């Protein structure tokens, strides 16, 4: 099944990388899935307090 997810490189300090790995393991997630989960949670929290995030190039 094809995915619409984009791939990009993320550079992290060793300590941050290791801590994300620990948190991902505790949450029974892969590191990639955990990072995506945390980012989506942050976006939802942001939009709940600040309103929808939109790209002005889209006319929104």
C-alpha cells in the first residue's frame, strides 16, 4: 500500500536521540512513530489554544 508520508532527515544530539528512544520504547512505539505521535499531539494542543494552522499561500 502506498503512503503519502514524506521522508526527511532529522539531526539530533546523541542525548536527545537516546532519550527519544527510551520514551518510544516505554510507549511501545518505534522512534519514527513516537516522534510523529508527539508532533501531532503538539499540533493539536497548539491549534486548540491558538487556532488552526494554515498556509497563507493556500488562501486560507
